[in-house]
């Protein structure tokens, strides 16, 4: 064996002994634990509204989006947003449709 190989082997043995004494088994177990899930009350409310609407026969994504939007903006209840409505409201309606209704609609319908 060369001198460099002997030094590397000695260093490897030192590292292996340090590893054997470490708490890696515990750390491995901790990583298997389920993560803490923080729920968003607004999302939970939107999902409850969708569940209610779907249970009452509504399956159109626009109607489901309207129901959630109207819950958030009661002054628009029963009204369609006109094309000249404030951009922020139009964007919020689209966001509800794309990020809530389209994501959760099928799982709720399958669970009817």
C-alpha cells in the first residue's frame, strides 16, 4: 500500500467510527414522520361550498366558481362579472376557477 492509501484508509476508519456513534438512525426515523399540514380557512371554506354545490347537482365549473366568488364578494351575488369589471376581481375569479375548482372538482364528484 502507498502512504496516501494508508492515510485515506485511516481517515475513512475515523469517519466510520464517528458515523457509528452519531444519531443518524433517529434522524432517519424523523424524516419518515408525516409533515405537519397547515390548513387555509379560505380554501377549506371554498371546498365546503364546492362540496355543497356538487351534492346539489351543480357540476359546471363556472357555476362552482361563481358560488365561491359570490361567497367572498356578496355584493356580486347572483351577478356575472362584466368585461369591464376591475381586473383584480376578474383575476380573482379566474384564480378561483383554475386553482380551486379545477383542482378539487373531480375528487368531489367521485366522492358523491
